[in-house]
C-alpha cells in the first residue's frame, strides 16, 4: 500500500473513532455506583440510604454532586459524615466522579 493510501486510511479511521458515542468510551455511572460501593450507604436506588442522616442521591444536581465528591476527596470538605466517604473517594478517579454525578442526576428522586 502506498503512502498516500495509507495516510487516507489513517485519516478515515481517526474520523470514525472520533464519531463513536461518548458513552462507549466513558465510564459507566450505573456500574460505578455498584462497584465503588455507593449502594452500601446510599441504597441500590440512590434514594434509600441506610441511615436517615445519609443523603438521598437520586436526582441530585450533577455539578453539585461532582463538587461534593471532589471536596471530600481533596479534604476541602471534612465535616460530619464526609469522613466515611473519604475512605472510598481515594478509589474514585476524576472521570469516574463525573460519570457517577451524571448517573445519579439522571435518576428519579
């Protein structure tokens, strides 16, 4: 295959990859909600927490949820009940936090 054809093939392949749905390469928030143990405290449906003082997450604003996770992970939020989440958040990446925030915001409260 000559260089021109190879370059054209590469360009077409790159364009096709860029058009893949973002969800196909983004973290799956629903799966992360289970694997990162969110269900243990906030409930399988994100609205039946095990303790009345734990927040219901279903329907929460995504930007707010993301900020809370970031603040807990960084230590900027270290009040009351956030201490329990601090131990979990070190296992969650920034991209995973975004996927989780998007997922819980999509749930019906």
